[in-house]
């Protein structure tokens, strides 16, 4: 793979070091100089540099100075990290399919059922979100050229404008890891035969790594001593690397490459089954251990999730010249106070590895053309269930450079 982001990042790091740039409490001049040495090939990479690197990416997303050597964002920075590690770490194999045992162990069917339960108990708030999400996808589909499209995360179809997409595209590929949920959802929509004939349903693991991750996690968890298991899991999370972005669907699923690819409300969830698998299995083996609560391990989980998110964005850009992406970006817990008013927690929890969804789409690879944002009362607190959750959802439509 030819470097896309590494040479520009080197230039920008040199510029920032020369400017004496820093971010209070997150990136010191000393840390910036270390990053310049690492990405200049003078020192080896260590994941102790990850948080300063991400802080640098956050700062770049806000900078548009005239003397800046290149316009980069968090997506470009994470891409440069993957390029830097080529040769140092073997690339993981990827597979579009997922073994039934992996599907079961990661609890995908239970997740699908849970989505239905939460939606049914918060139907009004979910309808509002669904309308916003559908509008984004319809607008993106209208500006896309060509007759073939792929929808990632189609499983429940609660916020997918299936009929309008089937009317717009002659071939529409629906992709989800839960084949049964997807088939049932399409059946419930009840498209007429003319539009139904345009659909193809495919089960696929769009991360490409579910099987290999579970296999390697099992190996790490099977070691004898607690410290051995902990260190093996750290290595697993740190050593994630792909040569190419994973394919979104198997060969032969479409007559040709799609003209439009959209990912609806899956980005922030991609790593969750994998990280939860590690945490739950470790807790089962060592129920009194606090090791997975350490800052070191939490940062390892975070960087793995962020880099998995970037791989998904790159998969979309590799698949089609026009993409649409929607995702929850932050989450805030809510509750009912004594007089029945909804109270929001003061802290918003970030769900992505970038300050905004736009900042995760590499500037060197894509040009955003539309963007949107809305609040979604994912779980509305009630007297009987007083704890809720509100998320901020963002959308972006981009053309591949």
C-alpha cells in the first residue's frame, strides 16, 4: 500500500515542532518532539504516544492556517499510524464471512433483539431519529451517480428508507452480520415484487476480523497466570493492523462495484462486541482482578476501537466514489428528578476516536459535501425506568478524492 498520510503528517509535525505547538494538559512540546522523531523514523512507535497523537489530530481538525504544510485531521493521523507500523507488525487476515460459533459468542442475535426492545419502549423518540436519518440517506442517494448501491447496517431497517433506495437504485445490496434479522426486516417492509427483485441480502462481517479476533483472544485468555493473560490481551489490542481496508461484502454479491455506499448507525458499535468479549471473559477468569480497569488497558481498548472505526470509513471509500455515514458521536445519561423532570448528566461521553464525524473522514482521501447533526433520545427515562440515554448523531456525505 502506497503511503497516503505518512509523508504529509511528517511535514506537519515538523512545522508544529518549529512553531512550539502544544495543547494544555494533553500535548506538551516534549511529547510533540517525540512524535516528530517517531514519525520521522528516528525512534520506534510505542502506544504511550497514542493519546498525544490523538490530541494532535484533534488540534489539526481545527487548524486552517495559511502556512500549514497540509490540511489533515484525525482520520489522516490514524491512517499515518497504520502506515508507520507496516513491517513492524504482521497484518491480520480478514474475512467477509463470520463463523456461526463467533456470531454466537459475540452475541449478535441478542443485540438485535435488544434493539427491538429498546425501540418499542421509546417509539416516538426513535421515529424522530429515523426520520432525520432517512432524510440524510435520501439526499445522499439523490446526488450519487450510477445504479448500484450498498447499505451497511441494514439489519433492522428502522432508520433506512428502503423503499426510496430501491426506487432509486437498480441493484441494492443490504449487508448486516445478522442474516435472520435482516431477512425478517425486509419481509416486514413488504415491497412489491418489482422493487423486491432489486434487493440482494448478504450476511457479512464488515470489520473483517471477528473470527481472527475471537481466535486470538481465546489463545490469550487460555494462558495460566493473570499477568500473562493481561499482557497477551494488551498485545492483541495493540497489534491490530490491516494491509487494506476490509471488504464490505463478498465477491460476486453485485454485478459490479457500487456507485454509492452508506453505513447507517454502526460505526460506534463496530468494536463493542469484541471489546466486551475481552472484558467479560477476563472477568470470568479473574473475578477479583482490577487490571482491565487500569488506564493502560482502557487506552488499549480505545485505540483499538478508534482504528477499527477508521478502517470502516476507509472500507466505504474503497467501495464507492460517493459515501454516506451516520453515527452516534457522544452519549449522555439522563434521569428523572423528584418532580418528574428529565435531568441530563453534565458529562458527554465520546463514542468516536475523533472530535466530530467529519474529522474521522481523511481529508487526503475524501471531500465532505453534506453534513448534519441531531439529538436522539435513545432511551427516555420514565417513572418505572428512571434512567435514560440521549445521544448526539452526526451524518456526513463525502465524495472520494
